[in-house]
C-alpha cells in the first residue's frame, strides 16, 4: 500500500468535517435571533417569554382534559 493511499481516508474525512462545520456555522449565523427569550415560572409550569418562536413553530398537542366523575347513582332501597 502506498503512503498516499494510507492518508486518503484521513484527508477526505477531515475535508468533509470541515465542510460540515462551515455549513453549521453559516446556518447558525443566518438563523440568529435578536431576542432569545427567557423561561419564567408561571402558573401551571415553565413558560417561554419573548424569543423568535411562534406557536405554529412548535405544535403541542392539547392536554387531555379530565372528565368529570359521573354523579353517584340514586340509592335503590326498600
């Protein structure tokens, strides 16, 4: 095996990693948000206040509502 053939996988892997790193940096740079928001404790849990997210961005299924208990049956007796 020649010396250059041994280094080919290392060079290719390093080049691919560099390209992916540049793509990640460019994506993060273009996706910047002026107001990152903050999490605050609110009644019922933690809530994100501010930020660049809209409610359509992260759809959350509605919480299941607790069904009221049926009224007790009328007593049957003598």
